[in-house]
C-alpha cells in the first residue's frame, strides 16, 4: 500500500500532462526497464476527450459468468467505498475480470455514479463496460477491454488485492496516470518531481518542434536542433538521477 501523500498542487499538476510525457520523464530516472510499468493495448480509453486521470489504485477482482455463491452481488461496492480512506488520495477503481473470456460488463451508470460521488477519479477494468453514454455524461473516465450490453451475474470477489490488468501487476495504492494514450504507474518516490520534469522535457522537445515550424528548414538545421534537444534531455536526466 502506498503511503506517500502528494500535495493538492502536485496532484493537480500531474493531470496537466499527457501520459506519454509522463512515461518519457519516468524513463529518465532509470528506475525500471522502459518496456514495463504501463498497461498494454488491450486497455483502451473510452472517452479520449477527457483530461488525464490521476489517482491511487483501489483494486478488486470480479466475475459475471455465474451467480455468486452467496450474499448481495453489490456488497463489494460498500467495501470498496469504505476502503477509500486507506489511500493517500483519491482512488482509481481497478478491476481484474477473472472470467476468460469476459462474460458481461464490469460497470454501468449506477456503479460509476457511486464511485464518483465518493471521490473516485476513474475506473479501469480488464473486462468490459456498459452505459457509456451515461458514464460519459457524468464526466467519469473509464478504461476497458471492450463493451458488453448486459451485467450477467456480476459480483465483486476481493478488494484491495494484487491484480493484473493489461499485462501490468497493480498493487493497492499504486499511483496511476491515464489518458487516451493508455495507463501508466508513477513510482511513488519520484511522483512529486514528475510535473516539473515534464515541463522541462517539453521545453527541450519544443526546440525541435519550433525549428520544424520555421522557414528554410534543412537536414543540417534539424540535426542541430535535435542535438540541442538531446543535450538538454541528457542534462535533465543526470540531474534527476543525482549524477550532475
């Protein structure tokens, strides 16, 4: 479970940058291999027009192929909402659908309205969703592997357990960042530094982009701009890693 608490300012700043920029910045610390830490193409953003989603993973497992063995099929929602207070900030609800193949929708309008009302920032499922028009209308980001029109025998099994979604293992409390490009985790030890690093990285990239928008561009001029950009990115990475 994550314990670090980010200030409201830092949390808001993280939402100002797209997820690819966040991924590029995380790479500069060399904390993990570059092909890890993010969900694969099976997890798609349902509302690509929404701003980036940032929150702490509140994880659960889910089934809908057969009836639950007992109890209220929605009882797990109360346990989820109660678990909000175990996190250092607003949650993102993360479901691993254990049915293979997925049998029915993980969520709909009522579930998403409930999660948002209690402060959740979004939802991710390795399964499917429904009621997308209504969920979009309440401004609640969701990421899924597809859609399904019915809820089957939906029930939540376990809350705050390790799950695997989109090929990524998620531990309760992991800091998540997601937008139309996908979802990544942000290592807690660098999270507070990521927004400023994103700003600097984008400034370095602007050297090339601004050059390409100019007149009389040339291969030699492009190389000069790329070299200058690369030097700034290298210096940023060295500083972030404490090597400069």
